[in-house]
């Protein structure tokens, strides 16, 4: 499910799009990445260590809070990561983390800490 919220001129937009796995596969097959956007170098060890430390900080932040609404979490991640794009990457990583469960909130997704898988 994808939720799109915002404005087009003076008109408010709140749209929810639900896709089944076949639709996602078809969409993924239609997307191409221009060669200019494909990374040509591997991240250096210090950069990777910094990212790992940042990831641990993100997990600790959510663990302490227990649950955080998406927009509030996004603001905190953007501040932590130094920008909105890097914050969004962390948010996507949280969505796929076994230690985190997403719930549907009234206006936004809620990220909940479930702990270490055993």
C-alpha cells in the first residue's frame, strides 16, 4: 500500500493505492535506472562504520520510544542522518527490520519496537 498526501495547487490530495504482488512485479519491471545513477564505487570502511553506528542509534531511538508516528520519526532520522534523503533511507531500512513492526495509524504509519528476534 502506498499513501500519497499533499497538495496540487489549492487542492488537498490524500490517495491510497493498493497493489498486489503481481502489480509490484510489473511496476518493478517497468522501472529502469539510468547508468549515471548506478554507483560505481564501493563505500569505504570508515563510511560503512559510520552507517553502522548511525543504524544502531536509530534502533536505540525507537527502542527507547517504544512507538513513534512516521512523520515524527522521519524528522528525527533526517536530523540524525544530516538530510531528508538519508533519513528516508533509514526509514525504509526500519520498515524491513525484524525488530520493528509497522501499524496503521489514523493519519500515518506507526513504527513499533518489538525487540531482538530470538
